[in-house]
């Protein structure tokens, strides 16, 4: 006997993502899901962002890593609340892991939660977490040809951070080609170019983000 | 890379529907997988063989129907196949195209005894 099912495999995750959304809404909290490959500069980007919104937004960070707590310790040293999730081998965060972390964080009075996803340009794009914004980082050293290799990530993201622009003179990185490819895939994506090392370009992102957080 | 957790979710969907229909055995699982899904069919087969063991779905035949990545332009209404992830409308160059298929990974039906 054939039974009709018509159920998406990601539906269960999306139901929990909606619960996260409701929890964030209750507390007036804005959540960023930050995705990138290992070494693109996710933690440095978070540190720059926290520094930039200090004094105007109360922030917290959820760190997703396969193992270890190096990143959450680095964040906690700045005085910002940080929760580490160890996925134990899994290559992405799922809504239920973020749900547990959000409950532990105590969102009251928190304006901004940044979730640092596991370093990976493939899997995290498939799993909604209940975020307001999907932000991805591509660093110059990775090359401008990545969008066609990881199309889902580029087409799902709301913001593209091109990091390590201070390295451009030492590489064949073609910014125009990158922008052209990305915009054909995702015409709504907002692109910021910066160097988290030198601080160049960080301000434009901070003021754009602050505006988005306050508008919600 | 995330196929283990995806296969677990898929099996969860299958077993829930099978149990609701008082099945004693699931003989086939029919799935639709979009070309833009990041899930690999071979990996799903591999993990299913392992995690399906001991469940009523053990040994079920896995059938995948692949769907092409199609988009619709809201400006001129053109439906087109997206080639090389270029979502620009081939007719009017509109940039707001919406995906109509190719992203899904769905359990369409199951065959049970």
C-alpha cells in the first residue's frame, strides 16, 4: 500500500527555528547567523562587531564548534556573555541546539545575539535557526570563484562580508567578478568589504547592523 | 557532510507516517530531491543502511526523483531553468526571480505492508 507523506526532511528543524523566532521576538532580540569556512575570520569579525556596538547594544554570542571552547573563552574575556555549543563532529548547527543555548542565555535585555556557525560553506546553509539575518564571510585568500562552488550559501545569505581586503594587493582576487557572480545569484544580498585585522570598512557594517537591530 | 542528521530526520518522518498507518514493514521510500539541495543521494543510501537497521524500514528501497532548479520572474512571468546559478530572467533581465523547484528534499510517499 502506498501512503502519501509530502513532508520535507527539514520541516522538523524549521518548526524549532520558528520557536526560536518566537522566543527572540518576545525579548525583542535580533539574531545573526554567521557562516563561513574555517579561517575566514568569523571570530575576529565577531570581536570587531562587539567592539563596534559596545555601549549602544547589549550583545551575546553563541559559539558553534565541533570541539573545544577557544572561541567562547576569547569572547567571554571581553565581558560579553558567550555560550559554547560543541556539535561533536556535526558540520553545522541545528535549530534545537540554538534553542537550548538561547534558553541558557537569558535573553531579557539582550538586543543582539550573534551565532557563530560551524566553519563550513555547505551544510549550515540548509538549516534555519530562526535568525533575522544570515551573514556569510568570504575572505580574499579563499578566492573570488567560490560562489559557483557553494551556490546555496551565497544564494541564502542576506549579507556577504568580504574580509581580509588588506591582502588584495598580494593576490589575483577579482572583486568585480565576485560581485557580478554573487549578484546574479542573489540580487538582494548586501556586500560589505573589510579587513578585521586593520579595521578598514568595519564602520559601514556596524552602522548598517545597528540600524537594522533598532528598526526591528 | 550533513547527511547523517538529514537521513535521521528522513527516517523519523518515514517511521512516524508508517506507525500512524499501523505498518509492519516499509518496503519503499519515495523522495524528491532538488538539484540545488546540498544532500548527496549516495550518502543518504549509505547512512540509511546503517541507521535503518532494526526498524520496520530496514531494507526499504530508496527511490529518488530529482527536480531541476526552476525559477519564475515576477516581472514578466517567465519560468526558466537556472543555469550556473544565474537567476536573472533570460527574457527581461529581471533580478527578483523566485525559485519554484530545485531546493526541496521531501518524502513524497512510502510503500508499506
